[in-house]
C-alpha cells in the first residue's frame, strides 16, 4: 500500500511538474482521546509538555498543519509554491470537550484511504511528523457551526483520498482540497481561499491554506 501510494504520488508530481514546470453526522460514542477512527483503535504516546501547550489552544474551525516524515511527504510539500514547510492539513472540531482532526490521507497508515477523524494528539504526535502548526481563520461562530455541519456531512460519506489530485471532482479529495472546499462552502464564497495555478490547471497547495488574508498561524513547533 505504501509503495502504491508513493508511486501514485510520484506520478501526480510528474503530472504537476509537466503542467507547472500535494463520521456520520453524530456518532453514538466518541472514542477516548488518543485513539483513531481510522483502522484499529490503538493508544498513542503521552504528549510532551510543548505539544500539550499547542493542544490546549485548539478551537473548532482551526486548520492544523503537519510536516510529514518520509519521501511521500517531501513530494507533497513540493506542490506548495510559496512555503514548502508543511505537507498535510486538517480541520479541528471540539467534540465532547476533546479536539479532533478531520483529514484526508492515503498510505499505509490509512489502508482504506478514506477521510479520517483522529484525536489531535494522534495528528500532532512526533511519531508521524517533524513539526505542526495551528492556523486560525477570521470567521465567526455562525460560520464555525456551518463548517461543523459541512465537515460532518463529508465524514458521513468518507470520500477516498484523491490520488489524481483533481480539484474538479468531489468524489475523492486530497488533504488540502478537503480543507479548501469545506471552508469555502462554510463561507459561501468560492474565492475565500485562492488556488494555485500551473499552466492553466488549478490546484490547492497546503500553503494556500495559511498564506492568505483570512488567517494567521497562532502556534507552531518543530520537533
């Protein structure tokens, strides 16, 4: 699965280089913090003090960024045109008092390649990344509630990861595409987050989600 994911990623990267020269609405039970809904539930390492500081800052509607480990993450970060620090992203929702991250990911850690709902501890753990950041947008509580409904609607369907990185389709979604489409729908503004362009083809890089006039990075750490 990992080799297949990498091969698709390499193919997608080559494609981009050729063009330009990356839950049901309500669950019956919430999993305890430190567990994931993607695959078998398993405990994670105890967060460090600095990680705990970041987790305590999380709010519903925050976008979280991750610098992944491995060649696939490096390749995905190359899709960014302005800042290549981060390769993965997700949307935070506080549920039953705990922060969870909704994100689209493929690879061996997500065999079914469907949209995931993970505890923020799992998303932030150094086991999977070299650094993380929290991005806060300027939307109000009404837009956050709308975003929550949209995220839950997506999770009810759990679309698969988009190996073709095709922004024009909604049946599959890559990580930045999921965040981009969810936020634009919540704001009812197709231009709320702008896209990158390579020789006429639109796509969303992770940097498009934090380099824009509607947000700022409020916390970040490198492990």
